[in-house]
């Protein structure tokens, strides 16, 4: 798993770098408060963060840890690994 630092919202969790295979996009999500950012710029500016909760299990997306190429396309060059 790769991380983009501490969460700028709750300041407790780590921003996990994930990949949504349904939408073919990389995003960052806090492992504590679940806020998501769709780009490195939005994360850096703490702009446009959202929380996504699925009520219907049929709507669940296939999410996995992002690989290095996907992280670069997200706009990050500095990441940490756990």
C-alpha cells in the first residue's frame, strides 16, 4: 500500500492511494475518516474532498491499491509505503 501523507481533514489518518477498476481512476482516501480526493492537486489544496458510502451492495466498485504508474497519473511523485 502507498500513502500520500496524513489526512488534511482529520489530521489522524493516512491518505491511501487506491484505484477504482470500475471507473479506471486513481484516488486518495483517508483510512480514518474516509474522505476522498480525486487528484493530487485537490488533496494539496484540500479542495473538493468527499465521502462516498454505498447503500446498495450491488453498486460497490472494485477498489484495490494503486500501482506506481497509476499514482503518477494521479499527479503524485512523492509517496510513502507501509
